[in-house]
């Protein structure tokens, strides 16, 4: 017999309890037959609204959204609640893919619940806010550590993508979960390491991270849904400004925040995180079955072994012997290097508490010059190491980073590609910490204006940034150096350098060393012919070298008035050709640049090797010293000192680039900016509450950046800069856009 109405919509539980749940919200008496007839009519008319997530993490919903990709669905019941809102019957998809138990609510509640982004006990109104939060944290961290993996395919098992710094997200999630689960336990070293305001509305805790000023990084957030057992959700977490703000604005006791909460403790004995090669590993048939057979089915084994096993070309016995040989090799190496087997933290779940485990790299084919095939997870019990499961390297690194940053031996985030195979589920060792409530993460977010009956399939705007037309040559890896362009809208940048725009909104910088001792003021606003020779190691800008003529003069566009520029020290006197220029004594030449290189101008030289020290100092933010970036400097110097190949094998220098024609003046309307676009902010001024504001584009659109997102504490630092920013949304007050400094690695 075919199920109709709610019986065919989702799981209703035992008896008619679902009617009582609906009656608690409805203003009218609920009639079961009328209810199911109405729901069946809605289903047959195609009025079921599906909710799911786009590739950029944002929520989309509507009757046309793909049911196969939907994570929730809703249908009208024909009843209203006490506020006059339509009551919906809703259900969410479970881990197995089947629809869960039906519950009743209104569209606002469902929308806020589905739009919210959760990191364990940390919650945000939307994926966009979570991603902006993680990016702001990353910008304020002590440099020298990578917090994201090499680019790879997204894990298809994820119903929603992670934020751009997935290692940092995992670290914060697990650290705060550890504190929430133990802050009330007097026997725990994490007792009282979460501090609450006097009214209990806010919480304050230590992330265990250091800022770029080598200070503790604290977070503050709103306490939501606190239960009798003390568990709660931290809504809208953000970086804490200082103790005075905590006391005067949020109502914390002065003595409570004076010394700040301590760092989360995961172990108390150093021997708990050091692998002992002398301890035997206890394998059972059940463990081998789980690790090998289940590992193959879940895509944990190398692809060629998976294919051989499925085709009957390799036996379980052979795979077992390879696994045990890989374990013995790892044990021998660990005997000589105690850091080779890495400790990890396994998060707590409903069934078990958190625990320290070990990650052993396994090379099935003994190819030690490459990455291991996977990591074997070992737990210590009663004098034995017990193998639990195997993890892909991306998951292994995230678990290991909670305790400490692993050495770059085999767990190196620069080489790990997060490319879990299709259908691979998240592992029992990488599950999110236990959560205990079905309530929405945020109770105050406003719902969108559309109701389920009228909402389109993509009601939430995409935040994917698309390159502007004509910028395809600047796609990563596509820009060949040197690249000759006109650098326009010149301004003074860091350390007396010059900055300007080219090829759309890309930023080029000219170091003070390359401009010499000339006066930079007359160059402001001009367009200069330059060679783009390299990408800067910090930020999303490019290094530029001025194109000079035989008299060592800059080349500017003729439409701009010439101006006298001081001749650099040590420069030879002007040649007769230079003295015949329109303005004698000027160290600038002008002329219309044809599409190909003019005979009287030098061709583009091959990109000059720039030392890592010069690159770093050139782009060093004000207030940050070279010592602050020492680790990056050492890595760059080591790379520049690496032995070179045979000169005969060296690739030939790039062919001289032609002088491009000057860009035509922009006329007519320009395309309107979209959320997620990266633009260049100019005419920057101090905004409200310590933030900054500026304009971008030819239409003079405005954007503001809040103080919490700025990497430098003083707004005046940005006033003469061209700052690449990412548009986050529309300002609800005053118009314009909200933005953050663009992170373009």
C-alpha cells in the first residue's frame, strides 16, 4: 500500500505522537485526515521545498533544488502558529542518506538552522561569516605555519565544504570542544578555563594560538542554549579586543579576566605523546578485517591495490603481509627517530571520551622518497598498541595539529592534497565532537523575505569570485615573466615603494631600490611602463621593474604631464637624445607605445633574480620586523641557495616582451560588483570605530573594513595604499559594501 501525506514524506515515529507535536504549535485543532490530504496535495503539485548547499558553502533552497543533493525538505501543513506564520513539516537527511524524523516549525527557524555553520560547539549565522572569521584569525597569527593543504578535490562525503583554512578550523573546533567538555570538572586540568560574564551571556577563552605580536589570542562569544550539564553553544565568536572592553562592554569581572584563561591541556605527562617502539602491536582478525577490507571499501588504500583486490589479482594474505612489513619498517625508523610516529588527539563522541593516539606512516611499497600511503592509528591499552583504523594524510594532520605542529617529515601540509575519494565517509577518528541539541545555532538571524512557496532555487547569493574579463592571462601559472604592462594610478606603498594597477585590478609594486633616489611625489597618479617580473611572496601583488631608456629615464604615458625628477645618485649625465626630450632635465621619457616593441626603447629584460630578503623587506607591513618573519626568511634563503642544475640544462630566458598599447580610457557603465569579488580599494580614509573605508572601480563604489579584520592596528597605515579586498556583503547602514583584506596566496 502506497504511503500518502506525511507517512510518505518522512519518519513519523511511534503511533500518532507527531500529531501532538504539531498541535503544540498550531492555533487550530489538528485533524489527521485533513492534514495528510493537504500534504499529499502539496506533494503532487511540486510544492515541496528542498534545502541544500552550493559548492561555495552557501545555502540554496526552493522547489527546483535537486532532491538528490538536498539535506532537508519542507512542506506546508495548512496550519499556522501563534504568530501567524505557516507551519511546515520538515525532515533532514541522515548520515545513511535516508530522511529522518518529521518535525514542525516555521520557515524562519528552518532557514536559520540550515544556514548556520557549525564547528563543533562554535556556531556562525552562515558559511560566509565562518569563512570570514577563520580568515581574520589567520591574518592575525604568528607567521611561519601553513594552515591549509595543497589544492585538491573536495571530499565528496562532505555535505558542505570546509572554510578556506581547514587545518585552522579543525584546530579551533577541537580545542574549544575540549574546553566545553571539561571546564566544569574539578579533576580536569581544563577546569574553569572558560570564563563567563557576570550575567552569563558571554564566554571568554584562550585558543592556544599566538598573534603576530606573539601574544595570546583570546576569543569571546555569546552563550546559547546552555544545558544543566553545562554544555552550550558559542555563537558568533570573535577576537577579544582587551580587558577593558571585556569589563565595560561585556560585563566580565575584572579579577576574572586579569590573567586571562589558560591554554587547553590535552596531556599531562610527556611520555603520553612519545611512541615507544618496544611496545608490541596487537593485531586480531577483526582489526585486520576492518583496516584492510573496510579500508579498501572506504577508499583509504592506494588506488592500484584497490583495483587489484577488486579484480581478484591480490589476496588478503598478501595485503596483510605488506601492511605488517610497513609497520616493521616504521618501527625501525621510530627506534632511531622518536618523533617519526606522531601523536594525535581523538575527539570525544557520545560513546567514548577523547584520547591520545599515535599515527604511524605506512609505506606499502617501501617508497620512502614519496608520501606514505596512509597513517595507521594506534591506541595504547594494557601494555599493547592496538591498531584502530587507517587515515588519509589530510585527516591525520588535522588530528595531529591539535597537540602540536608536526615536523615536516611525512606530515607536510604543503605536500598533502586533501582529495578523499568519492564516497569516502568521514572517519570515526575525525568525527565532530558530540553535540546535544537540535535547536538552531542562532536565534536572532533574520529570515529572507521569500517564503517557501515563492523562494527560488538559489535564494542565497553566490560568493565565488570570478576573474574580470581580460584577466585570464593572470590566472595562476598562466602569467609568463617578464610581462610588460602600463602600471597606472601610482601611489606610495610600504617602505617608500611605488604601487599601481595593471591588467584590471592586479597590483604591481616597485621597490625603492629600483626607483633609486628620485623624488616619488611627481610620479603619483602617472602611468609607467614596467616589466612584471615575479609574484610577491607576501600578499597577492606582483614585483615590477621600471622600463628605462638609454638615459636611465622612466617611461610614462604622454597624456600625463611630465615633471622634474631627481636624478639617481651615480647616474651618468643625460645623453643628447635624452636632452632632446620635451622636458629637459627630467628623468622621465614619454611616447606612444605601439603594439610591438619600439626600436628606441629597450626590450623587456629577463626577470632579475630577487633575493628572498629583498622580497620580504619590500612587502613588510609597517610595525612588523624582519625578525617577526624569521622562519619565512630562512626558508626563502635556503631555497635561493639550493644547488643549481647544469648550465646546459637551464631553460633559455624568456623572449623579450613587446610594449603593450596603453589601456583605453574606461567609458560607459561598468559591471556591478558581486559578493565575493576581489577589488582594489583606493583613497582610503579612517572609518568608524577604528576601521577604514575607501572607493573602488570606475563607478566610485565604497567599501568599509572593520577594525577586527585589519592586520595593522592603525588606520592611517592604509591611507596611501592600494589595498586588494574581498567583498563580503552589503552594508545594512550607510550603503556600500563590507569587505576584508584579500588573502591571495
